[in-house]
C-alpha cells in the first residue's frame, strides 16, 4: 500500500462527511487490494454518498473478500447504494465470493436473492446448480425469473424438469423465459411442452413458443403452428408464419396466401417472406400484386425477394 493510499484511507475516518467523500473519490486512482478491509469498514459510514463511493471502489477491486459486506449493502436504506452493491457483486470472480453468494441464495429479502442469482450467473460456478434449481420455486416472481435466466445461461440439463414446471407458472414473464430456456435443450421429447406454450393465455408466451418451434426443425410442430396462424394476437400469427417458412411446410401455403391480405403490414411482409422460403409457385400472382401495389415499402421489398426466390427454382 502506498503512502498516498494509506493517507486517503485514514481520511475516511474524518469527522466531516465532505472530506470523507473527497477521500473516497481520490482513492479511485490509487486503491489496491490491501485496502479491502478498510473499505469494508467504511461501508458503515453514516453518509450515503460515502457508502456509494466505497462500493464503487470495491467493485473496481473485484475482491471476493468483500462479498459478505456487499451482500449486506443490498439492504442499505439508500437506493443508490443498493444499486451500486448489486453491480459490484457481478464483478466478483473468486471462490471467496462464490461461497458468500451461495450462502445468501436463501436470504429473507427477495431483492437480495435476485441480486445474488445475477452475481452467480457471472461466476458460472457449477456448485450453484442445486441452489439455482431450488430458486425456480421461489415465492417471488422476480427471483424465479432470475433463476430461469441464470440456469439457462449455465446450460445445465438438470434444470429441464424445473423449466417445464415453470411453463405453468402464475407469472407470464416466468413462463416466457422458461420457453426460451427449454429451447437450449430442444428435441422431440420437449415438443409437447412447446406446443402447450403455443396455447398459453399470454400472447407473448405464445409468440415465444412459435419462435422456438420454428427453430426446432421438427416437422411435427407444423399442425400446431398452422393453428397459431388463427391466433387472436397478430404478433403470434407473425411468428407462426415465419416458423412455418423456416420449417418448409407446404401445408401452410393456403393460410399464408390469405395473410397477404392482412391489415397489419408486418403480417403481409412475413407471409411473403415465408412463401418465398417455401418456393410457392402458386403465390407468384399474389406476390406480384403486392410488389406493385402494396402501400408499405417493406412489404413490397419482401414480395420482390420472394418472387426472386421462387423464380430462381422455376
């Protein structure tokens, strides 16, 4: 530790809060790992600005020894300190941090539980798997969402049963994230789960399911996607059309032709694109009409590209 750093750390005990703030700001240029213990002590400062600045210094150091103190700072009365502590936890990368974070997964405060899950995601520590799977059942939706995201990021197959349970979650955001998480492990065995999600009460979940089904390359998804072309939400119809194009499903051509007359320009555009992917020769007349007369320039472009694709195989 340099003389300058030592002097600045000593000023963190100054009776004047403005002097302590200046000292914390000046430490940004000279702080070293040797200051961790003093900085942890300074998190008890009565001045919120000092506490926030000290959290920033601990973030800069990224020393796992600070993890318990930063976790405690997640309960700080000042929202800026709490936000800074949440960010700082994501910068910790060593075993000392992992141990403290794992111990806090069951914390009484849901804000702390959620922040800890985010930090564990960055650590990618396999020891966290059991705790993360348990967090899928957390009583607070925000925590369950973060557990889904973190487990998906870690790509751990042991989470698949938990993801499937979350498809029935009371929170639509959790259900949508669970669909996306299951995509990482997609295969015929998961097809019923995706098809079930295509009938979810929330349109965003249904749209996500349609996107995933289009990426699975499973022809068995075609009947459910054809049904989704009649969905009350145009966003779901759009994703279903795109999925059917990706799956090269000829059975979708009649329904896609009808979508060329949809009131929503995005639907006309994706229907044209899907017909191009399907090389639908029966669609050339309708596509040419769109190319020449549609009021939306993006629809015209999509129709022209679809025609070029179809004509390229004739």
